[in-house]
């Protein structure tokens, strides 16, 4: 039987050609008034997940 893609994970994460997993940074949704402009600007960037986290993601996204 074919493995099913975990849809909510597929909407949040992206897998690069080399197999790295890219995600948006946390802490950018609310309570932004006290955070510095620099900090908020840096939160816009994407982050590469660690190797340990990547292993679990590849189980959730079998065809990515």
C-alpha cells in the first residue's frame, strides 16, 4: 500500500533538492510590539531544520 503524505506537514514545510527541510521561523505571528525591527526582519527568513528533525519529516512526507 502506498504511504500517505501528511497534508498539514506538506503545507508548512518544503524539501530542497538535496533533501534539506526548510520551514518558516517561529515567533512571528503576534506580540510583535516589543520585538526589535531587526529581530522581526530576521524572522522573515526561512530556516533549515536540524538533521534529527529532518528524519521525522521525511517519514511524514514520503514523496518529497
